[in-house]
């Protein structure tokens, strides 16, 4: 739904269809829904954009739009929020050492603490997690307001490798490690790792380094469970060439331009190798 902003001259507004409100040059051209456009500008999540639009806070070319799917042609429409012009947000990229016990979401319907607790008081703009770590997992987690970059990093076919250090409740022998590398079918799904190697072991527990070249839900936990192995701790220590290093638990830092570019380049190399 679209309604025109009231002006002193007209004193009233009329409803317009999506097609009427679009400039003629935009009709039939490449365009996205309004909510998606706001999200891709790095201004907010798509969910938050839907809320803004439904509340009548967003205007397109001077008209309030309440339809989140209203078609927008980037570069030809003027967007405003509460009367203030909108433009793409400055891109920001950061890494967090996620503590165990936090969920990777902005708002949790069950009231659990989220990773955004780590940013309290920092005055950061809206940022989305790049991929996820489950509640019990720890380590390197990326955030950005650049959806295109995030999509490249998380692409299951061409994204960079992800490296994990995993503490397990067994002392694996060479045969078990080889079976883990070979993979297994679990619930009709093939689960495997690109690399599995023993880092160290004690009397009861061992640490493995596991490298994944794709991201599936709880992939490592499910893979190990298929061999009767329980995970004690799971820490992501690297994404591509970006390593967690000495970053403290719950601490974060911005990525350098070189680090941002390196992750993007890694996706290009993987894409070329896949051809």
C-alpha cells in the first residue's frame, strides 16, 4: 500500500498502486522490494525494515509506503525515514570472539542472551552476523552491514574454509580419524570434513583440528556423533586466512581493509577452482 504525504497545498492524499507510484523508467526494470532494499543498504535487518515500513516511517519519492514488497529501482528512487533522506550506510566489518552460552541472533524469542550483548554501549550501527555459531560453540564470528560481502563469505560452494579446534571425549586412533575424513551418511545427508587431524590428547580427552569447506547446521557435532564421539568444546579459530589469534573472550575488533579483501578474494579463488 502507498499513500501520498500530506502537503499544505493539497491537505489530503490518495492511495496509489505500486505501478502508479513507480516512475515510468523503472517499470519492468531490475528492482527489489523496499524492505530488501533497505537491508541491502546496510541500514537495518529486513525484519526491522518491515517494521519501519508497516509503521509508516518510510517514504519513497515523497510518498509514504506501507508495502514491504513495493518495487524499488536503486539509484532512481529517493528514500526517507521519518522525513530524513536515506543513503547507504558506511560499511563496517568486525570479528568477535563469541563466548559459549550466547545465541547468534539479534532477538531471541525465548529470552536467551544473544551475541549482541558483547556490543553493549559501543554505539555501533546495525550489523548482521556472517554465518552462525550455535549456543554451545565459541570463537570467531564475523559481523557486517554489507550483505553482498556477507553472501560471498558464507556461500556454501565458494566461501573460504573454516577451521575449528574441537575437544572430544575419546582418544581417537588413526583408523577413527580416517573414518571421520571419509565422512558418513546421517539422516540421509552426507557429512564429511575437508581435513581432520589430531592436535593433542590427554588421559581422557583429545583436541582435533577440523576444517570445513561448506557450512551445514551443526555439521561437526553431527559428524562426530555418527561415530559415537561427543563434543566437549568447539571453537572456531579461523575463517580463510583470518585467525582468531589472541582476541579475548567476548572481545571484538574491526577488520582491516586487507583482511576484508582477503576473505573476498578467497571466495573468488574457490569459485574459479570449482569451474
